[in-house]
């Protein structure tokens, strides 16, 4: 399963390391093998010494690396070991060469190599003193060799020597570079593997948590759904029995009882609405609100809403108008949900408009969208209240205490915004304090 | 055989487990002159409905022993009663998107959301379904 990952950084690094090593191997082959095949033409340095230097380069680098690893693990300083190693090998090599009587070999090359190695290997804690000593020793050795006639002060010989030294140094540095490339790639790979492991672990943990959260969300949804049903059953009984009592003839109830019953009935209705809205919110937030998208006529829908709310508007003495649209008002939407949105906006408008005011529903075409607006001549919404308008339970206290007789659930506009949003539509409000508000939602033409 | 033939009264079956609501609906519908029979769980509801002869069946969804939708499915699959039942209407408090869409696939003739309706509105809707 996990093998099916796309091209990763690991893979790219493997490739680049491979190509780097490849180039180095080819260069090594050219330097070691070509002089063997064409000894007359290419006289750089003895092939054996080139190969040996290459291997030396690799091995010293690895030696340094191991040293570094061991000492870094213990948290100790290891530069002194490297210094000691350089000094020891310099002394040892010089002594060995003198011992076997090969004084005629250009010894200073070895010193140069030492310096180069330490410089290549030690990016930090460069042992300056050691380098100074080695450099000084090299110069002394060079002068010494010239003095005893080992190096003739002859331009041709000096050039040859320089080429030899350069070739050997090149080989040695290739060795070091190769080893270091391998080491650093290995390190990088280890790092990547480590972080990949960590990442995988974290991903697994997150996946588990996500599954759990989803389960919890489903549980919550189910709980709210069942609770809503369970709550609504007794609420229905209360509402229905209250209604039965309220049907009694006027003589049977005195006005105080009637008022009390009205209030009890209204409160029951509010509770039912709240329970319903909470279920809807739970659905929306659990992304489980299914929309039954069909072609609907917004004007027809508005007619129904008007019929339902006409009595309420009349009771309050509000002039309630439905403007007939100039264009078609067909959209693709969930009839029930959009009806709820329109009903909610209209109900709010009636609620917040004082006696003698005006509430109007009207339509407008804007491009491929049909805009449905509900305007009122209510108190309006102040600028600081605007951002709170479409939030959950964000009733605007002052405006309620002034005008509204029955507070809402505080979820209506939140649900309206979410429902319109699920239809890929938008909802907006324009308002002037003291003048009134216009709520507009737009849906794409069906 | 049908009682409605005797005196023109329509027969309604209410399958509802909640005692208060069952009695309330029975009461208000009987006052309107209907013959009302009731069942308090799915099994009882099924055995009554399977006999046939109801002009309207009001069926709750959440019921003990057998839920309303199971009852509906069983009724659709089972043998047809001698005298066919009239419309079957879901009587529920469940939200619109859940039970009702399932009910629609089982061929319900409509649905009533209990908490949305007053007894008066229930009577009006019942009369509507019975085409009175």
C-alpha cells in the first residue's frame, strides 16, 4: 500500500547521488587506466600512486566520519585526535620513506595532502596550528630537496612535478569527495527516513483521530436527531392539548386565562422551532444536510409564504406586499429549505417592523442569478451588529427588546446563510438605522 | 363488508405508540365523524392494516416492535387485502430528509409533521387526503 507513493525527495536524492558518484568513478578510471593504456602519451603520475591516493582519500574521510560520529555521540571534543593523527601520520610517513631509502620521492606532496585532507574533512574546528606547521614543513622540505639536488631548478622538471602533484592531489580529493558525498547522502537519507517515519506515525495518529471524530460527529448527529424527535413528541402533545383548550368558546375562558394559554402555546411553538433548528444546525455542521434539488418557482414559493404570514402582518397592521417579478423566477433548489429561508427572512421583517410599516418581497435578475429580497421599514441594523447577524445565537439584544414580541431561536439567519451557501448562492443585507433593512439572497437560474 | 358503506362513515387507522397523541388524534377525528381504529405498535398496526378496508392510514415512523417503514414495506410485499386500503400517510416528527425520503420510495401518499400541525390542521389534512 505504502509503496504507491509518488516520486519523493528520497528518490531524487538517490538519483543525484548516483550520478555524482558515476562522474567521479569515470574520472578516476580516466586518470588511472588511460596512463596504463597510453603510457607514452599521458605522463601524469604513476597509476599505482594515483589509485593508492584515491583509496587513501576515501579511507581517511571514512575514518574521520567514524571518529566524529563516536565522539559526537559522547558529546566530546575530537579535534585533538585529528590533529594528533595528522602529526603522527606526517612523522610516520616521512620516517618510513627515509627508512626505505626513497629520499628521492617528493615528500612535500605528502605534507600537502595532509593539509588538504584536514581542510576538506574539517569544515569546523580547523586546526590552524597544525596547518601552519605542515605548511612550514612542506616549504622546508621543498627547499631541502632543491638544496640536495633532488628537485632540479629546471622549468621542465618543475612543470612535470607540478602536473604529478596536481594529478595526485586531484585523485586524493576525488577520494575524499566521494566518501563525503556518500556519507552526507547517507546522513540525509537517514534524516529523511527518520522524518518520514515520524510523518507516517503522525499521519496514522491523525487518521485515527479523524475516524474517531467522524464517529463522534455521527453519534452527535444521531443523538441530536433522536433527542429532537423525543423532545418534539411531548411538545406536540402539549401544543395539541393547549390548542384544544384554546378552541373553547369565548365565554368558557376569561381573558386572563386566554392570554396565559396564548403565551403557553407560543412558548411551545418556540421550543419546537428551536429543537428543529438545532437539528438543522447539527446536520449542517456535520455536513449531512441533504438537498433535494428540483426546479422551483421562487415566486410561487413566495406566494405560499405570504399566505402563511399574511395574518401575522395584518394583526400587526403592516402593509405586506409581494412584488410580481418581471422575469422568470425558476431556480434549481431544495424547495423546503429555500421556503424556510424565505419564511425566516419574511417572518423577521414582520417581527422587526412597527405598526403601519411596510414589508415587501421582490425579485430581480442579476446575470444568471435570481435575487430574492425582503425589505422592511423596521429599526434597521447598526454597523457594529452587522458582522454578528449571520452567526449562531446572535440575536441583537437592543433591537429585540424594542420591537420583537416573540424572540426567535437565534439560529434562523445562521441556517439561512448556510442553506443558501449549500446552494452555491449568497445572502447579503443592506440596512440603515431608523430606515429599515433589505435582506437579499441570490440563487443560480434553473 | 366495509363499514363506510353502512352509514357513509370513513374508516381511519392510526398507528401511533404515544398514548397522548394517539388518543388525541382519535378523539378529534371521531368528533369529526370518522370511525377511528388505533394500533400502539408496528405489529398490531401491520395485522390491522393487512386486513384492509381503511380509507386512510396514519402511520408513525418510530414504533416499538416494527417501525413504520418496515410495516410499509411488509404491507407492499404481502398479499393484497380483499378490500384495498386508501392512502397511507406518514405521521412523524422525524426530520424531513430522513424518514420521508425512504417512505417516498415505499410509495407513501404523503406525510404529516406532527409538531408543525395543530389538531385543527390535522383534521383539515385528513379531509384533504380523503377528498372530503
